[in-house]
C-alpha cells in the first residue's frame, strides 16, 4: 500500500508544502525525516491495497484493450489502403468475375445473361462472393474492391480510387493565440490545451478568455501538436480550448476519425523524419497543405468506418473510464487511511 500513498496527490501536496518553506523549492533528507505518515493497522493496509489494486487492474485492462483496438484499426487500414490486400485477392480470382463490359451492360434475364450449362443467371457480385476471400475478410466487403490497378502520383492504386489533398477528407482547424496573462491554475473558465497536455489529457492551465477564433476540443477529436514531435492523438479529455501550435483534423462528411487519423500518420511521420533543426522541429500549414491521401470509393470508406469507428468510440470511452477510476482511487486513499470511509464500505463505491 505504501506505493499508492507515495504516488498519491495527498503525498505530493505535503511534499510540495514542505519544499516551499525553503528559499528554493527543494528537499533534503532532514526535511523528509520530519514527514509524518499516519498508517492504519497492517490488516487494514492490506485491505486498502486490495481495493486500490482492483481499480488499477481495471485501468491496466483498459490500457491493454485500447492498445489492441489501436493495433487492429491500424492493421486493417494497412491491409485495405496501403497493401491493398482485398484488391490483390480479387485480382487473383478475377476469372470468377464477368468482363467489365458485361457488368456495365447486363442482358435481360432469358437473353443470354451469362447463362451456363445449369441455365442459371450469372450474378457478377454473387460469382465474386462464391470464391471465398481469406479469413478475416468478409465476402461482401471483398466484393466492394476493384480487381485492377491504375497509375497515380503515389504509384499504382486501385482502379477508380484517386489521390487527393488532405482537405478532401478533413478540415484542419488551428488553435488560437490565447493571452498568457489570463492563464490560471484555479480552474477559472475552461481548460486550455497546449502541446504538453495532449499525451496525458490533463490540462494544467485554464482561461476565462473567449477568443473569437477559439475552437473547443471535444472527445473523439484528432489533435496534433505542431512542435517537437507530430502525433495524431485521439482526444478523450474534457472539452477544452485549443491553444496555438495545436491543430485538429476534423473529418468531412462521409469520412470518420478512424479513416482520417490513420491517413495522416504517414505524412506526419514523413515531415518529422525530414525536418532538421538544432533545437525543436516544427510543422506548419505549408507542410499540411502538401499532405496527400488515397481516397477510395465511398462504399469502401463506409465499410471501413462501420468496422473501425466503433473501436475508436470504445477507445475514447475506455480512456474516460480510466480517468474516472484514477480519480476515484486517489479520492479513496486519504479517506480510507483516515478511517473516514470504512474499508468494508469502499467495496460498494
């Protein structure tokens, strides 16, 4: 249980208060020796540790679940839109499909519409479905993909798809220059998200300013810091103002956060790899203007969204639950240690 106490906000507050008594905010062994810790009996400590560990176990389960969901979404995007696996499978089984001309101009039933020895009509989609695709790829989904490549500025891509600007699939919203003189740590106004707040989703600064160009970052948004390193974060924190040097990629109608986020991972990494600086690297609007993405047919995008967007929604929900569990854990600890909340009562919280 000691580990929970030393990591708790209560312990941090006590240490911070002690360090602020000196000329410089620092600690030494003599100061730490004066720190008093009131502990309950050992059996109570063990019970408290068990309660807190159950919360930590759920937090860790959420973390691992999110890592799995992220990996699944990335793997599916890689398969469909980078490696073109469904299309390659279709190419290998093209003999089960009619000619393009026959598909465009089907004959009426009974007038030679692909009738074979069985006398049954030839259904091009059904023929494609009957040649079963590999495990993990639904037959109906495979039928949505073409079976031929075409040239593009990015190399061969599936026939009928196109290479376009990032602005075909997303709008880019830039954070506003909020006045630092109005920043506060007393939770007055709304939280303000800076680059440093993106990984842990814990804003430390608030502002009462309502900037005319302000954007409120919402759960499910895709946020990218524009200095240092360029990561596409799936935001699950509280609604907060977006500060300058942070931008949001907002999916346009017909596209999802899952599709847009996976589409910008490679261009962001490319900019990060090619930028050279002696201190901190930066990304700007001119860089983003050059982002290109492969835009599939709408039914393929819809199929990807149907599979992956629920995973993204679950990731956001898990992160929000994790934050609530961590808050509950940190709230319970001082109450359990002081006896304000009986150990047997904590099991029902």
